[in-house]
């Protein structure tokens, strides 16, 4: 059985200070990878998952974002903007954007607008609904930023592994939130520190994804992402 969620919130107000000078004239979500901004890759996948309405939570250089997306018609979506005159933090930004969602709605997909990823959004939504979760958090494997050296008990080098996947999972910055979480979100502040600790473990679940994911935080990340999009996004 498929559960339909037609709205998403993209947190698109990040300054991307570690990406300067690339972000001197645009918010981080508008940094181009390949021939399109980061947020474009997210929008296309959200659409495939049945999302037709997206609220962009924005503040920093929002005019650049608004000029690009407009009313969303070119992307095949209905776009609106939750504008923060002063920074509200991610939790406050989500809460303000939620207040703009068209009624009726029960759940909403929320993403950090500055990561690249592939994900079956429809499956994520269904798993959230079936489990009756208040919040579902997408997690991805932690990949070591460094190569590792393998050696035995006699300290003899056995070999090397280049940036292996570690036995840990990290927050991918992709969520599904049920409407009832609204009152637990801060007016200002971060949802991870102020909301998540309040949630019952029975209704705060993870969705494990082995699909492509990359945080684009530094110029080095951006350089590597430029190569990867040709492989992982050739169909978008």
C-alpha cells in the first residue's frame, strides 16, 4: 500500500562559509555541481517520490534562490518560500515552513538543501507511515575520509584500504515528520538538540540507505562531487 505525501520542506538558507569563494554570491544550496545547483538534484528526486509542493526555508541571499526557482513551474512543482528575516535555526526554520503547508496534510518530507543524494522517497514515506513514526531519520554509512593501514599482532603491515566504509551510520539530513511534531519544534533553535531528545524511541525511527550520499561542505567535496554526478545522476 502506498501512502501519499505531496509536500516537502527544503532548508535552503545555509551560507556555506567553508565553500568560499564559491558561495560569495549565492547560498550553499545554489552552488552548481555539474550544470545545475545542488537543490535541483533534490527537487527532481522529491518529484519522483510524489512531491508536488515544496516550501523553501530561506534567508541568506534568498533573492538568488527565488530568481532561479520562481513559482516552481520550470521544475514542475509548486514552490513557496518561508523567509527568515533573522536566522531561526534549523528547527525554527522547519516550524515556520510547516505553518505554510497547504491543509490538509499529515506528514512532510524535510531535507537539508546542501547535500547530494539518491533515495527512494516513496519507499521512505511508506515506511514512515506504516511504522506510525513521529519522525523518521535517513541514515547512511559513515565513510572514512582517510585510507587505513591494516597490520597484524606483530605490527607487520598487511595492506591498505582506501577510504573504507565504517560500521557506523550518520544523519543524512533527510527526514519525514508527522504533523504532531510541530508543537515540539522550537521557535528558534535546532531540532536535533531541542526536539529529538523529547521523542519516544518507539516513534523515532531510522531509515537505512546504502544509496549515494555526499555532504558538500568544502571545496574538496565539491571537486569530488563534480566527478560523481556524471555517474550517479545521469538519468536526471
